[in-house]
């Protein structure tokens, strides 16, 4: 059976023309709606290509096969063109939308809460982190103290001249016939610690302390941290090593020169004061270099009388104690010039010198950076 | 304690050591030098010169040309001083010298055509005084060519030593010299303390009149009678010396007592003998007895105070201050010198009670050297006779020296045990002896030690350890590291302490800035916060008179200060003690916070909103949540302390009794008190009352379970009376079907149009989900009905239609 050559040629020509016409229409479709109508016109149930395929049934098998393939290719080509055009139009529409949605990102962000941590708290945490690494735990005591813990047990009996160095606040209450005081130092926590349990001890005790004094460099309340290390073999060499490591860690310079000078505290023997190297120039104080010294803390071997006062045998147990001003460390470390400003709760000051809520100091991550 | 370098050198033989080295050594011996002040300048570069030729300047009438012999040659110097003369010894400044007055380096100068090769100096140019009328004339026997400082009397530099309270013996120049000598600088020289014979016999009698048990109040008293004295101003050197250390020269007799107080650490007193009535008695004062003292004040005495009395009553407060009625004046010709020992503790108590802080008290209360009583009297006698003439009586002695310090055993191993350095027996003994200790070997590794009479602070082995360590040098003690000993680090913080740190950072995270304020506050303000009677006996001011019963009063004050600075968004917190009694431990740790004004800065992106009571509650809850308190387990009760607005306050309760937090709007009276044109809101969270964490190793969480079945959400609008509390409604809903109700949220409140007066609509979303099946519509409807019924029962709520 021969093909109907004439029918085939004419149909081929029609398909070619239809394809050109449809592709041109697709290309010129300006929006998604037009394109969709076009799809229906061309490929829908009553569309022009669908109509063509319906004529195939009347043809002889060879012609039908040949034209069937032609019509299918036409259908695929047009469908592909529509899909491509659709993607193009969508992309253009998105571009338009994005253009229209442009915002001024230079506008300030929404306000977020921005609280601050006081430098005293921050530095206290720094100190705890450093001594924590050396195995010290944090101990505490009350702000109102009795005479025994604040003075007598620390080898300061009544009339001891050293008591005069403490401008003591007394409260209107007594215990055992002696007035109660606001603790003049954190040293009574040593006594409480040693009364609470047997040695060994390794504690630091940061906290509020009080002296009846108010001028440029003194405030009636300030902060100290006490340290106590008692065991069977800790001697003054350990005291030097521990505190040298501490000052270098807190000031984050491992070359700070240090100096221990003999001094006097009733509750230590031998006693020392520790100086760190510094430079004073034009009203500026730089820590860690230069030819000048800055007193930083007092320390010493715990006095045998103190050990006896808390029932510890000084021939068996020994160790050191130290005390230093936390506010002063904060002033030195963070360049805060005036102690009195610590206690004024001035928001401008707190925003300037304060620390972020998540800025937790660790010795692993660095204390301040 | 102040002293001057030339003064110190009178007690130290040996090479002149630079001030810097003395300062360093003193400091490292434990005598911290607080400062060195130049007094007069360093005159060592100025030379003693002789004017060996003198002629008129050819071109200037008032200038003369001096030929000056400087010891190493002869130079020509132009001089305008009217007092220059041939053969005069003068102070010569060679070219290149820094002139103290101007601070300039002296240059060769051509004056009216003649080159001057230096300068002859006036007192003012050398910083030695105001005299500029002429040049200084030195004594005729001044050695030409030597530094002028050898003959010019200037007490500089002045060294100020911070003497610790245990080292009363170093409140004398001799004591400081002794330390330096032991530390390797020079050899100690003694003053001439030899006895002087009596030149007449005084009839004066001295009696110690103390009860036997109190004889320690004054164990020994020595007097000496002088007559024929001439008590004018003291000589220039003595005046300069006292002026240099900040004392005011008064008269020769008084200046001598001040000098010896500082020179030998031996306070003494001089009475005008003509004003004394009869003999002297040492006794306790009678209660209410009065004495006018040399400081111009009259003191009322008590029976605990030691006085020196004559027939008229007390004439001196022992060890503290003399009386004005018997004081020496420039007219004094007959005098009684007093030198004694007084009990340190009693002297301290008397001085403190009377508020007298004298050089004598300062020394007596630290303990004097008993063995210096008689030698001190002899040295004083010597100076008095030298400067004031006259004659001295016999020493009149009452009482006797107290027992010397007892010796004790020192095991030299203690040094290694406590300090970590080992010294041999010979070195230990040599060091101690250099400080005046007597030592005697006692077995192989111990010595018997007797402290010197001036070292009351050395009584036990630990004291000897310190003496040896400081002489050896603290800098020579090898530092040893301190390492943690626990294998797995024990935490540095207790659970309570850790919660405090978390609470602090939670408060900062919600936007509050941490304040640190005083633990005290003003009494009346404190009473507004429940407790205004926790008084200090000696407050620094009325504003800081009581311990604070709450964190809030101080925060309120701080907020007011910030308000006055023009701060708009105020948010502060503080973590610290609040007090409920004056006994130790009657305090608790709380974190308090306060907001005032807008909750955030003005912004285009967020509508302005003033802080209200719900911010305060939110802050408190945020802190509690951070401290691992399950906020849903808390009950809110509508009551609270009186410092809050009675209708805008609440408590967060854990269980029936534990108040974990209080919050509210501060009472309007308080806002008015601080002149705040806003409504401050605040809270306190009581950290000590938080539930204690379980022991380590038990802190296991419940298993995490989700339901695979769908959840449904139903919204309700309940109409309730205005008085109905939201919490009542929400609790009723929650309790309806605990197994199915996952969440209950109040998401809107409506009042107004469409509702009756005093009625409100509370919109609540309820989320339902079963663990084991998909909820059917029937089940859901049943739960909804029960919720509505429960709400109605609890609050009278009806669904809004």
C-alpha cells in the first residue's frame, strides 16, 4: 500500500506553518494569562494541535504513522516553548515584585534589650575563674559580724593598735556583750571556714566590706576578696607562686614584674604586701612595665594564734591568706578613674564601663577578650 | 614617721649610700618608704671657695670682679653682692651647675664685657631661704674645694616611712638606722647616753600610787630637776630639723623633747618647776576630774586614765599630753623633766576616748623600749645643758623596769617549713644578733632566742621566721605553683552561688543595667519598705543610717538620679543583701529590679510603651526561669508589701508558703517623694528561697515525648465580670482535662462596645492533643463543653456570642 504522497506533503507544510505561527505567538505572549490561553488554544482538548491529531484516524497506516510522529513533535515543541516562556515571564514578574518590595535597610534595627553587668561583678567572676583553676572554692559570710570573727580570732584583741586602722561601723546590737560590726574586711570568712570544718582549706571569699570613711579614694562600702589555703605543706613559696600567677592572669600579661615586701597584719606571720610593676607618666598608669611599683594586695602565712583560735594545730597545719580590693582591681584593669562612681548607678557610666549579659569570663576563653 | 637623711646618718657609720638605695632597702625590710621629698636642693655640686682677689668692675659701678680659689684653681667671677669681701668663704657654683631657684644650668656669661666663670650664690638661689641681699658667708674654717653641702645646714631630703603598728621601735631614727645596719647598710652609732652627775640635790619627790594589780599602768617614772635655764628659741639646726619633719619649733626645751621623741623614739615631758605645786604623784584620775591640756582644750577624765598630778590636781595625761598650767614658756628657768613608761593598752584607750592623737600617744600605745628610760633622760639632760645652760639634779626614780622579755626556743626547721628557705644555724644566729637578739644554741637544730627590749612584737617562733625571711629577702624565696588537686574539677561555686550568677546575667539579658549601691539607706525611707530600725551606731550620714530592708529603696534613689540626668528609659537591677535584723545572718540575698519610663528607646519600628507592672512580673519570671524554676508551677497571689500600689502588686508563690518573688508598681507616694513624673515598677526575687538543686548525678530529665497524633486548637471568648482574675479562669481551664490540654494561652482582652459596664472578654486559646490517638470531633466537642462549664463554675464566665 502506497502512501498518499499528496496528503502527506500538504500536511507537512501545514504542520510547519502551524508550528511557526504558534511559536511566534508564544514568544510574543506578554503575560502569564495570555500564555495560558495560548496553551489552551494550542494544546487543550479543543486546541488546534489536538484537532489535527483527531484527523489521523482516517488515514492509511503509513501516513498515520508518519503524520502521528510529526504531530507529536509539534506538540512537544510547542509545549516546551510554552514552559520556557512561562519560566521567563515568572522570572520577570518576580523581578518586578522584588523591585517593588525594596526597603531602606539603613533604617535602625528594632530596639533590643541591652542590660549591663557591673564591673565589680565582672571582675569578681574573673577572680573566681582564676582561683577556681587553682582549686579554690567560693566561701561566704554575713555582712554583720561579731567581734570574734572580725577581730579577736584574727589576733586583734580589744585595744590592739591595728583595730584603729579599721574605721569600723557598729550596729545597734550586741552579741556576747560586744557590739556587732559591719565586717571591715572579708577575713572573718577565713574564721567561719575554719570553724565549719577541718583542714585542708582552699577558699576565696569575695564580698562587701565596710569602713566608716568617705572621701576621694574611700567609700563606706567597698569589695574585697579574701583567700585562704591551709594544708600540711603550703609555705610562703606557694603564696608567692599562687599570687604571682593570679596577678598575671587577671591583668592578662605574663611578664608583669612582681615584688613581695615584708609588712604587718595581725592575722599573718610572716606578712607581706605584693606590688606589681607599673609606669606612671603624665597622670597615666600603665601596668606591667616601667620602673615603679603599685601595691596590689596584702598576704602572709596564717598566724599561729589565728589557727589556735579556731582549734587548728599550727604545728601540723599551715598555709597562707591574702586579701585585696576588687574595686581597685577593676579600676586598674579597666581604667576607671574614680571609685565613688562605682556606687552611683549612673546608667551612662554603666553602659560605658559595664559588660554584656553573655560576656562570661573564663580562663579557657580569655577573661576579657 | 618622717626623718631626714643627715639625721639618719648621725645614727649610721660608714659610707654615704645614695638615698635611692636606702629607700629600696628600707622598703624590702618592711619599712615601706612612702615618699622622699627634697628639702633644700642637692648641694653636692656646689663648692666651698675663697675670695682671694677683689677689684672693681671697669664698666659697672655696682659689680666687682672676684678672684675665686676653688681648690683646683683660680677663676674670675663677676659678683654684685654688697657683702663680698677679701678672704670670704663663699658657695661657688661652677659653670654647668643647676641652680635650684631657677632650675637652669649655669652658663658662662659675659657681663659688661667681662666673662664670669661661675657664680657666688645667695641663700635664695640655693633654695635655702629667702635671703637674697647678699651671698652666703661660710665659716672661716670651711675647707676650700669640698662640696658646700658639707657645711651648709640643710635637712633635706626628707624620707617618710610607713611604720607598721607592730614596729613601734621604728618610730625613732635610731630604730630605722638599726634596721638598715642589720640590712647591710652602715653600722649603728649610739648617741652619748652616759650618765651625768648631779649638780644639785632636788627635794622633789615622785610617788607611784596605783593598786598592786594595776602597777603596770606606770611601772617606772624618772624625773630630773633643772635650774638656771635660759629657754629661748632653739638653735637654727634644731629648728630646721623639726621643720623638715613637719613640726613647729616652739622653744629650746619643748623642741628638745620633740627631737628626742623622734630621735630615740622616747617621748618625754617638761614641766615648768615654778608652776608645780609640791611633789608629783602618778595615779588614776578621779571620775569627772578635769585637766586643761597643752592643745588648749579641757578634758574630763575617768578613773581608767593615768595622770601625773601635783598638789593642784592632774598636770599631765600620762603618755598622751601635758597640762597647760605647768607648761614651759620662754621665761622658764626651772624645769622638771619627766620620762616614764605607761601601759600601751591604757594609753590607747585614754587617747581614743579623749580623741587626742599625739606623737607621744602614737609611740606609747605601740610599746617603748624600757631600757631607754634612763639613757633617754641622760641624753635629754646633755642637750638641755648644752642648749639652755643651767644645772641638773640627781635622777629621781620611782618604780622599776618591768621584767625583760622572756626567751623561747626556735627550731630552725620552722623557717624551711613556713617559708621554704633553709639557713644554717650560724647564719640564723648572725642575722638575729644583727637585730639585737641574743641567741644561744640549744641542741642540733634549735636555738634559744631572747628578743631585744624594744621588740615587743617578737614572742614566738613565727615571729622569728619573719625576721629571718625579711633579712634574707622575700625576693629570694622561690615561688612555687599552686595547682588544683582534684582530678575532675570540683566546681568553684556552690549551687546557690551559681544561681546568683545566672540570675544576674538573666537580669542583664532582659535589659536591666546592674547597679551596686550601699547596703545602707535612710531610716525614714527604709521604714516605707517595712523596716527602718536596723540602725548603725556611727553612720556616715543620716542618708546612710540604717541597713536596707530591701533592694528597692536604693534603686529608687538611683532611678531618681538618672531621671534627673535626663535619662528616659530607666532599667536597673541589683543583686545583694537585704536585712531583716541586726544579728549576723539576719539577711538574705535578693535580686531587685526597677523600671521607669519607656521600655525601649524611641524607635520608628516599635510603638512607645511605658514600663508597667507586667514588665516587672516578666523580669521576675525571666530570672526565675533562668534559675530553673518552672514558672508554670508558680502561683500568683494579689497581695504584697505596702511599698507597692495596693491594686498593682503581686507575689509569685512556690507551694502554699514560699514567696519567691514580689512585684508591682511602686506606691505613688514613693514616686512623689522622689519627684518622679512616671510610674516606677519593680520586683524582688528572693534567691536564697529558690528550691535547692538535687545532688549531682541525680539531675536526670524526664524522657522527651511527642505525640504522633494531630493537635487541635480551639479559641474561646469568655465574658466575665471586671473583678474576675485571669489566673482563676486559666487555672480552671487547665484543670479540666489535664491529659489532653497541652497549652492554654490568654491572647486578648476586650472591654467596651458590645459589652456591659464592668464586663470584659478574655480570649483564650486551648491546644488539645492525645498521646495515643487522633481526637475525634465528638471528643473535642465534649472537652470544649467541659471547659466552658468549668470556666462558668469558677468565674461565672459565659461564652461571648
